[in-house]
């Protein structure tokens, strides 16, 4: 949600200003470009060197730079930003924002901003509870500024109560949640399976496949970036997936995946089964490592549960189910048969015959086949772009 966003962070003079360093770090880690404006009084609480190092941008605090004599153009700053966050917002700064007082660079930029403005109050309990502060906060909200509520806890005075600035992670999560409201999948529960499953033979060995989980992870991220709340059921992989809208359920075997999927499928409006689930597991799992004492051994295999078929058989009309088919021959014919046999709304076909597609690759080349036999071919693309194509089609059809 914040990747590529231009964020203007305003810092006013509160002891909570120390939290701004962590806030800048979180925003930049999520891919945002951050510029910081400090009031001159806030320089007593946190050094601009810290913030400029973290943001990789010069911190601004004066209308005119004393070293270069250049004007810091508040209008350009206000137009540059995709969103503005004032954290901490003191009682003094909030009051000035309400009446339009413009005695520093932060306030001048606020008055020039054309983007959404969020403010996170930080002050002591009596100041926060004073009627003038309450009225000012309500007025700022009436100006379409967005309040990030203060927390309850120990304050600088030693009192306990409201007025404590929200923690940096809470601020980021609030902004992401707010930005998600108008997205096409906002509020929708999505289930995604990804990666391989490992079926144990003994404590050391297993039956598995070469799936990395990249495609499923990219699908989970794309759904989350479109506002969905995602349960990602992830098989063994070294890859990470971090997003406030994604809950990861780590599993190893097909049985473990089935148990987690069964729990979450019923409440999922959209389910995307991208995992490469093992077709067979060992009938007997040795308690001890099998010794290399014989030239030949036999392992009896039994079929694993067909998770996709099980879920499709109990899906409601309001649910949208997507499967994947990895084929090496008669690709379209086999994928169509799977689509029909398993009662899917859509199937995504991969062919190992296409160079750059399949397991362990950063790219993929897909064909989407829909329930009405509509077929769409796509060019070879990075898997993040492939995920965009798939999710865009799901949004269109759901």
C-alpha cells in the first residue's frame, strides 16, 4: 500500500518526537519516499541527522535555509506529497492548524497540502482532556484531516491516561487501513495456498517438489495491496512475506495444509490454490533414520488428500475459487478438464515447455481459463506482474 508513496512527515515539539525515527524507518522499509519537516522547537527532542540518515533526504525546519539562503518552497512540498503525517501533533500545533496560523515551515506546508493529512496527537492528560483541545481535534476532522487516536498509558508527567502518541507501527497500520477502504478487495477475506508440501519418510528424508512459493506469495501480496485480508497457507520455503493485511500459516505436509485450509475456506470469498501439494505420501513413516544398509528398498505410497477438490465440493455460490495447473503435454485440454472436474471458477495454466516458466523462476508465462471457457494468454512476465494480471481478472469476475 505504501510502496512508491511520497510521504511528508511533520514533527512538532513533543517528547514523543523520538518515535519519529522508528516511524521513518517503517515507512521507508515499506517502500515509501519520506521527507521530514521539523518545527524549530522539535529540534530539542530529536536531531535532524538521525531523520535525514533514515529518510535519505535533507530534513527541513526553516522557511529559508541559513547555509544556502535558499527558500524551502512549502507549496512545492505540499504538492509533492501523496500523504502528510503530523506525528507528534502537539496541542499548540493542532490549535495553529485549526486557525490557519502560519508561523513555521511545517504549518505553511500543511496549509498548502492537497493530499490526505493524518495527525497523531501527543500531549499530557490534562491538555488532551481540555475542552479547547477536544474542540480543535473535532474541527480538524471536520476539515477532512484524519485523526490517529492517542493511546492510553504512562505520560511524560508520570500521569496515566490518554494523550500518549500512537506507536509508529500503529500509525502505519492505521494509514494502510485507511488507504485500503476504497480498494476493490477492501474488507474481503482471501485464502491463498503457496509453496510445496513435504511428506516425511523418516526424521531426515521427505517426498517433495521444487516449488519455491514465489507465485503464491506474490498473489497474496497483490490481494493485500488491493485491500483484502489474506490468510496465506505457506509450505516450506526460505522466502518471507510481510504485509499488515497478511496472516501467514506455516505448514509442512499436505495434511497440515488441509487442516488450515479447511478452517479458513468457509469464510473466504476468494480462494486461490497456488500451492504445489504432493500427490503422494509415505504409508509408513519410520521413527528412526533409514540406514543405507540395503541396495534396494521399497516405500509404499498413498494418495494425499485432494485439498482443492474437497474445498470446491462444499463451496457456496458467493465464493470464487481459483486453481493452478502445471502441465507438460496437452496443456489446455488437461487444464480445461481440471477446471470442470473440480468445479472451479478459474484455472491458471503453466506449461513447463515454456522457457522461463515453472518452479524456482522469477518469471512465469500463464494462460487463464475461465468457467465459461474464455481463454486469455499472457506474455512471459515477472511473477509480481503475473500476480497483477491474475488478481485483476479475479476482481473483474468475482
